[in-house]
C-alpha cells in the first residue's frame, strides 16, 4: 500500500512540475530578458508579419550609421527576439541618435531580382527624445533624460514614403511605452493608459514595396514644351513690323528680317533641356554637363538625394570599374560626388541617379561646393528636363534639417544651384535680340537722308553774322537755324506753320529789311514831293 501511495505522489509532483514549466514559458515577461549593458538604451520593435512573407527574411534587423559601433554595411545586425510574437529588441549605445529597423535583407540594386522587393525597412527613426510639438501623440514631448529607452517602435502602414536611394517604399511609425507581452500605449504606466494596444493588425495590401508607388516623376516634359516655342516665334515678328513703319521703309526692311530668323528659330529647334528653371537649346549628339552646387551655412551630417532625367531623350555617361572585385557604383560615387566622403551611388534604375552619404563630423559646404556632376548625351530632338530632389539633409548636432521627406524644412542659409554647360547656353537672349536690332537699323539709315540737306546749309549760315551781307528774305527762313536754341535738330526750325524762324539772327534780318524798305519808300515819296 505504501508503495502505491508513493507512486501516486511522485506522479502528482511530475504533473505539477510540467505545469509550472509550461506556465513560465507562456507568461514570459520583460524580467526574463537579459540585463541591459551600461551606456546603452533598449529599443523594442513591433515588426509586421508581412515583412517576413518572402523567401529571404527570417527575423528583424537594426542599423545605425553614426555613434558607437556604427555599422559599415547594410542592413546592419540581427535584432533579438523579445517576449512576444513579432516583438524584437536591441541594446543600442546611448550616443546613437538615429536607427533604422528592417527585415535584415540586403535587396541589392537590381530591381528585376526577387530579393530586391523582399527588403523592407522603416524611415530614419530618431532615437533620442521629443521636444514639445515634435509629435502629435506626445504634444508635451518626451524629456531628454528619459528618451525612448524601453519604448517600442510600431510601424504605421499609412506613413509610407518613397526612398529614392533604395528604390522602395519606407514606412514611418511612432514610439510607444512598452508594457510587455505585446502590449503598448501612450502612458508611461499601463494603469494610466487610456488605451492599451496589443497585437496590431497589419493590412497586407498596404505593405506594397513596388518602387513605382509614390515615386516622384519630376514632370520632365511639362515646362520645356511651352517655353521654347513661344519666345523665338512671337518676339521677332512683332517688333520688326511695327518699328520700321514709323520711319522711312526703304532702309529698315533688310535688317529686321534677317537678324531675328537666324538666332531664335534655328538654334533651339525642338531640343530644349530645362534645368533649374532655365531652358537650354541643344542638338542631337551634344554632350552636356549637369552640375549641382550647394552652399550651406551650417554643417550637415547626412544627405539623401535623387537626380531625375528622361532616359529616352538623354543618355547618362558613366565610368565603370576596371577591377572585377570592385562594383561600378564604388568608383562612380567618388567620381561624381567628389565632396561627399563615403557616398553610396546608385544609377542602376534608368532615369534616376540616387546617392546618399553620412558623416559624423559633418560635411562643410559653407563655401559653395559641388554636390554632384553628371554628363549626358542628347539622344532625341525633343524637350526634356534634368532636376534634383533632395530628400533628406540633416543639420549636424540637432534635429533640424534643411530638407526632410523631399521638402525644404529650413530655407535660410541654404542655396542649391543647378546649371547645364556644354554646347549650349540658356535661351534668354532671343527676347532681346529681335527688339534691339530692328530699332537700331531703322533710326540709323532714315536719319541720314532727311537730315542731309538741312544740316549742311544751316551749319554754314549761322557762322556768318546776319548783318555782314545782304540776305534774300525769301530764302532765309528755310535755311537759317537759331544758334541759341536748345534743339540741335534742323527739322525743328522748318516744321512751323509759316516756316519762319522765331528768335536770334533771323529777327534782326527782318528788322533790317523792313527799315530799308521803309527808307526806300520815304525817299521815293520825298522825291515825288520835291519834284512835284
């Protein structure tokens, strides 16, 4: 009997032991995780199941590019599994200010490969703290002394944006206080939280990684098709026909019809490249150099940008690597972005050139310096455009940015200048060329003929004193010019209603003639009286 009792007791002990192990494994909490090392912050991440829905991803990854233990290669390192399905964590050095969560897949740079679309990531996530007003979820901010240590980053499928470098969509999200077992909220203590979230439901359709979704087009054909045709064809024909009609028509007809047609209508043709708001005429086969220069009053620690062009009309000229162990982009980056240390260059997608760079010490562009230089060959006789879009440009030592999400954030102290050089100049002169030449020609030729006769005689007549020699009163008014008059144009003295001069020597001539005539009459009368 005693043996049976002992056997039953042993069986009960085993059942209780198994139950206890099962209970512990099911209700594992944050306390079961390893202790956090000194000088680190523990960040959690709730990764969508869809990020693992491919043949390449198996777990979550984390990447940071500045601070202690910064990673030299994408996509970083593997994150640790936490206490709940889909929850990962990693202990990051305290001096790291930005991180990227991903599914630990390096998609490469060839869009046609399946692995390219399998790689998914968040945006650049700030891992410091929130100032008041930085976040709608935390309007009062999160103090710097607390930061996001122990909090969880949850992605939001609605916060998607196009990554011009990676060629895919990236996803934003928000930090929440993590309570363990997959639960999180906006209050530091779970008991104070108005809503406690758990197991977020992710919509698979929203996590599309098609690089075309949301990709900026740059509108390469809108601007150039209107500007080049309007300027050269209207300006030359309007000016020459109006200006010459005011003056004699014989001389000016040759000059205005030849000059305007040579410059505006032949050079631009249909090939106009729009860069930086200016139109540059070109010809098929021309080699053109596109440059972007930047002046920034403050150092910036990272930049991410894309240059868009039309590959059907322009052919990008690129160098290639002579070393089979060195990829083309590794030699292209330093060649085309000479002032960006550690630049990553991607021209693998036709129509775009993407590049990014980061540097803890910051990039100094306080004096204008070149950001990127590219060379193109014109392939087609049609309008086109080359334009840069700076997606991110973060100022060193803070949360300020010159550009963020493709939009200017701080406009003061930053200038971006785009230019195009080569066999072309901006189409600015045509509007002035036709209007200046016709106006000069008509005035030069006509003024010689009408003024030739008056200018020779009037200049000779005033030099002789009117009282020194007799003057025929019938011819004097049309030849004499008043030397005291302010006008040097002889025509002004012959346009009066009577044609008679009004001032100066001419008046004296009339007086003398009148006196002589009166004297002659008096002599005749006196003679008649005497003889009578």
